[in-house]
C-alpha cells in the first residue's frame, strides 16, 4: 500500500511539474514609455486614464514618462498641443482637447493622431489618422512575440496639408482634418473605400489607419510586449 501511495504521489508531482513548465503567454501588466521628441511641450492624453496619471499631464520637450497599464485595458493615447491650463487643471488646447480639463475623461476631439490599444493575452494596437492628424506619433514594441511591427505616422502632414483640410492658428497650420469631418458625405465617411485624401494619408504613413476599414495593413498583434509611444519622431513629407 505504501509503495502504491508513493507511486501516486510521484505521478502527481510529475503532472504538477509538467503543467508548471508549459510555456505560457504573459498576463502581466504592460509598461508604456511616452517620449516627447517635439520641440515644444505637449500634453499627452489617455483614456480611460485611471492607470495613467488620471488621463492627462504635461510633457516637456525631451522628457519621457513610464506608466503601467493592466491587462484588459483598452483605450487611446494621443498628444494635445497649444494647451493652457490653470493651477486647477482647467483650460483649453488648440488640438486634441478632451473638454476643458487637464485630466481626460473623454475621447479627444478631432483632428488628432491616435494610438489605439486593446491589451489581452494577445494585444491589438494601431495608429489612426481616421480622425485627422495633429502631430507625428509612433508606437514601438519591446520584447514582444508575434506581429510586433513598429507602426505610426512619422511624417509631418501639417506643412503640406491641403487647404480644405487645414486647421490654422495665427496663420500656421496646426492640424489636418479628415475628409469625412470636412465634407460629411458617404464617399468620405461610409463606403469603406479609399479616397483621394485617404490615399495621400496612406502614402505618407503606410502602417497607419487612413480610413475606417483600412484593417489589413494597419492593425497589429503582439503578446507579452511593452510599448514605447513617441510624439514627433518625424520625417518630412509632401502631399503633392
């Protein structure tokens, strides 16, 4: 009897060892490093932002910040420009604003360049120009497994933004609107086909979403990765 019990114990221990030694996809939190390579201060916005300094803060030129997101988080990261907040965190931004608060609790107003994430056993991420463009933005993965492609829009679309899409302040183009927002027609909003403007956006930034159904070349998957989000890591580009 004793030897039989010993044999059962040995089998049980072997099963425990085999199960515990099986490779597992990481379910750990993700580390996000946000870097400001712009020449001026930006105000990163994140929603939902409970795990990201309340969803909004200032980041001076050359600064970076490290934040942690739990698995299961799904949301957006973008940069706001031309902001002016008082000591209570109330104010406005020229682009990317989410109401009148430093701490974002809503999605940003277009036009803005958005990084979008869904964190799970397999993460999904993309950079979208569907709602227009305000500053270059790139997403790079660290130590991930899968289709962990660096994506984003590292071209500055503001200097050569078509006049009909341009948002200006003090005579300078500060953002480039989407054709859907400007014209509000089925051609630019609902058909799911590339248009003249979305093709120009795509030519500038091949891995970014340029229209609503631009999935095959614009969404990426990665497991067990951390992320570096860089604002204004850009090259020059002309629409024409």
